């Protein structure tokens, strides 16, 4: 139960923390940074933060799954070696069922992508209007708006 909770929550939390720090860095950065990088480069970097969190989630999932399968097979063999083959069949059937459940995951992933686009638009607006943001002291407004959108990502879990 703990591994299921950490498997889904840890990467989302990691993504949210890193993205919040990135938004603060953009909001409070020097003027020189915006002459070196154009807004699309900064938005691309923001998208890469999401990819980094996906790699972490995949690694955690693979490690948890391998440990579960090995431990299950070991204990089934120790307790009753003759039912190992039926347990293998059950695992294959479970794999087929999981294949069909992936479409539900894709639905959540599409919702997450829409929220990501909305958040990136706010970030782009903040970068594109950097001088207005600084002149009207809107840094806190934009950082708060991005943090709210990141919070919506966590609620999808």
C-alpha cells in the first residue's frame, strides 16, 4: 500500500516542487536572462521538467514491480511449488487486463497535458511581458497563479 502511494505521489510532488522553483527563478531573474533566452526556450525547459519527473516515476514503478514479482514467486514456490504455474497464468491474465486499463491512464494524462498547457501559457505571458511584470510588481501574482495550476495537477492523482 505504501509503495502504491509513493509511486504516484512522489513524482507529482517532485514535479510540483521543481516547477514552483523554476517559476520563482523566472519571475525574479535579472533582465540579462531574457536577452539571452527567448520565451520559447524557457517554455521548452519547463516541459523538460515534466519529462524528468516521468523518468523518476518509471524507475520507481519498475523497481517496485520487479520486487513484488520476485517476492511473490519466491513465496509461492516455498509454500506450494506445484501452484507456481497457475500463479504465472494469473500474472499473464493480469497483464492483459492492465493493458486495457491503460486507456484510463491516457485520459488522465490528457487532462494533465491541458493543465500543463495552461500553466505554460501563464509562464509565457510572464516572460513575454517581463518589463510590465516588473514595472507593476506582478511577480507574486504570476508565481501564485502557476502554483495554483500545479496544485490542480496534484489533485488529478
